[in-house]
């Protein structure tokens, strides 16, 4: 491990400033901590109305060491924390209540880390706790072996501590060791199944000791693993990139449907060489089936990965069927495990699996959003490395099944999960949804893409103008990382439409919402002057492209088995005749009827199909309409707009595209879960376009 302190603050800097630098260095190394994991602290002096007192500044719960700032640490009174030493037993709820009572700024600081009691009982000034691959490797073996390895590799610098449950029990176990059981020269603890704790008087020395310990462990692994293929020889050959994408496009919606039956999930697919090599080995299923590597990894990556051995060369239908059957078998296995440990009436958790391993195809991780799915991926990649190291040392071994069950149902964490679900339902229209907006680079499509993301969706923005689509997606992702991607897509090209749907599947795992909004300005002409090209140009975009997009989206939605919502913009031209607009109006009317047929066919799969009739919307295309109509009638654009205002019941002028986006978000959401085959109007009240 490389020492990267050189960019840090000068000696004598503010203790918190040094701690922030130390924390960020650790957070930047995925082999030390995975996103959101690990914790750090410093003890400092604090002067207030009660006088000069010692305080503990510890990482707040939910913060990330890689990006933490000073406000990410919580300040607690050491005088109040000292009462922990007298506590015989303490539930997690009582512990968190006690920690809140010790906070100096309970309304300003984040909730303290669950490991705060451990930091408080250790007397040294600066403390670091990592979930590093090296220590996970060294301690995920038999207890007597771990004790011996820690002594052999780390000498007396790091003392081994048998497994104790994180939180108050771990602090209590360490306090019970006392100075008489921890060697005087020791400056750290190797916690069985739970990482490394290192301490020192200042942040620079603490980091140096951490680097030294981890480097010694890494050197030991390198020596003992040299020439060994721990996961065994490969039994699967990975297909090429194009075939892998084809197979993944078939399987990801099936996985998403199986894992998101209770609450939808978003997926991340990892086909990196390192992952493919590990899970292709003949021992991979057996080794990964032994468990995770820390309690933290249970929370972030689940109890066990699902291992799917599939014939990737099978016909598409057979592959989908075998994938679904294997996932169902994994579900039944989980339910059996649950029955072995659950209290009477205790239901299995909804997010029962977060990692799926498919030899030849890679690793799929599932969570409530893409960002968390990426975290699960990072955690399990670290886990794979630790499993491989531990097996090379003696034999990988994790916690007993009953301890795993406890962490899976840990009230402190399950409460967060349930609170997140409740908050999503109360505040968002489209939580955990995946949406594809075709025609999303401007006008109604752009407004809808932004609104969908505001309402919790992950969005693929597709448009003929790929550069503009990427800019719209970039703006969304700037506020909500990983929530949007932008691509070029041509609604006139069948392969381009299929590729846009595939992007949604490969990037996020499936599809819940399709909003088709492309429009092409017509050449206004009476029927006697229409040319075949006029008809074909309109039908290609407004009818054929839309139907093909519906077909591709519906295929994915049916494989998921989670229902879905398909929306298309048809405009008032589908309902009300307009002079010189036969080509445009005919294509929109054809689309409206196609939507009604699709609603009839797709309803049994829970897929709703609806139309939006929007008129006088302030979009680039409608502005062109206005200019062309005004020119044909010898008016100015302003005069033409004034004429439009007169024809609607409300007397409104240009309608903002955001108003249409509001309606699209509602139609796509569960608020309209029983509405299909319908058309909703937003035009200020054009009587000749009233649907009924």
C-alpha cells in the first residue's frame, strides 16, 4: 500500500483538518473501505460554558470517508461517554439514544457512527477503523488460525480480537481486554470478520501505521498466493462483447423482476475481466456460497450472492426460462433459510438478494438506485478478493448463519430501509422507475426527462440530436449522479429504436416507462397537392417509429413481469381536423388507434398505454407551426398566436412544456395505475378536440 500523505496539511494544523485529510485518503482506497464504510475519530479539547473539556469528533452515520468534510463529523462529550463503561447491557436503540444524549450539537451534527462506543473506550487520540481487504482476508478463517496469522504477519503491533457484534458489544469486548491483555507496543486491533483498528497520537502517525500494517499483510498474501488459482480452473468461457450484451439484455429484466417483486430495484452489470475470471472457476460457487466478509457487507451486498449457472448459448426463450427458474429456486432456498431463524410471524425481507453471479456474463448488483447498486458492486468486488486471499491462507470462513440472520434484520439498518421506502412513496411519483424518453432533447421530451428524474426515476434521454440529449442527461446527472444517460436515436430507424431500449436495460436493468415524443414538422398542403413523401415522412416518425418503440419496450416489460406505462404524444391533430394538415393529422390519428389496440393487448401484463393530447405548447416545433401558418395567412407570428388564444375555452396562450411533463409524470405513476387506453388533454380547452 502506498503512503499518500504528502499532500496533507502542515504539522500543527487543526486536528479536525488533519482528520478530514486522513479520512479522505482512506476513503479513496477501495481496498481499505468501500463507499459509506469505515470510520475515523479524534479526541480534542473543547471550551464552552462548562469550561475546558475533552470531546470526541467521530464520523457521522451515513457519511462517506471519500468525500467527508468537517461538518460530516459529530462532536460528543467524552465526560458523558464515560458512563458507557458502567453499562452492563445495552440494546442498539438504547445505545443510539445514549449517543444522542452525549452530542454537543444534536440538531446540527449527523447521527454518530454505530462504532462510536469503540472509539470512546480506546484512550488514544486519533483512531481509524477500516474494512480493508487485507484484514478481512486475514481474519475470515478459523479463529485459532486468524490469531496465529495476525501474530506471524503483524507481530505485536496489532492485537487479534475474536468476533463480537459491532456497536456496544464490540466496545464492551475491547474494554474488557484492558491494557493487561493488549500488548504495550500494540497500536491496533485486528477484529475478526470486521476489519482493522489503528490508533496514534496524531493523524499522520495513525496513517503511517495503517499503511505499514496493510502493506505487511499484502506482502504475505502475495507470497502465499503466488502461482495458485484459488477459485480453480475456469469451467466457462466468456462470450464476446456483442454476444454478452445480447444475453444480458435478455436476462437483466428477468433478474430485475425477480429481485424487485416487493420493491423495484435498479441494476448494475459488471463484466470486468477480474470478475469474469473469479466466478468462472470450478470452485467459485462453493466458495462464494460460504458468505460475505464483514457485517457491513451483509448490509450493502446481501447475505449471499445468487449463483446462476446458465447455458449462455441456449436459444433466447430457453435462456430466459432457465434464468427465471434458477432465480425462483434461489428464492425458495432463501425462504428455507428464513424459516430456520425467523420468529413466529416474521416475514422475509423484500431486498433478500443484492448480488447475482453469472459465469461467463459477470456480476449483477441490485439496489434502490444506481448509485447504491454501484456501492454493492464495489463491496462485493472487495469481498471476492478477501475470499480468495483467505482461502489461499487456510480456508475462507465467515460468521455462523444465525449471526448473519441477525445482521440481515438488524433493526438499526432495517429501519433506515423502511423509512426510505415510506419517504419515496410519500414524496415521489416515480421512485425506482426506469424511463426512456425518445425525443428527449428539447420541448416536451426534455421537460419530461427532467421531471421524471425529479420524481425518482432513472432516465435514458434519446434523441436524433445526440449531443443535445447527452447535455440534457448531463444536467440531470449533475444534480443526481448516475440518474441519467443521453444517447443518439433515430425514430425512423428500427435498429436505432431497439438500441435505445437496450441502453435502458444494460445501464439500469430494465424499463418501466416509455414516453415517445418525437415530432417532425409537416409540409402544409391541401390533399390535392400532397405527395407520397409527405405521407411517409410523417408516418415514419409519428406512427411506425412509435409502434416499434412500443413493441421493444413491451417485450422488456413483459420479461420483467412488473407491469409498466407507455405514453405517446399525439396532439389535437389526432382528434380535430385542420386544413392542409392531412399527412400530419393522419399519422397522429393512426398512432392514437394503435395505442388503443396496444392497451387492449398489453393490459393482461399490467402494461398501461395512454396518449397525451397537448396543443399550443411552447416547443421549437410548435413555434415553426405558428410561423408557417402565419406566413400562409399573411399574418405575423404574434397575430397568429393571438388567434390561437381566442379558440380555446380558457383563453390561454403558449403552454409551458413543464405542464405537459407534470401530466406525463402522473400518467406514468401509480396514481393512474388503473387507467389505460385513454387520452388526456392539455390545450386550454379546444372544443373541437374534446375526446368525448
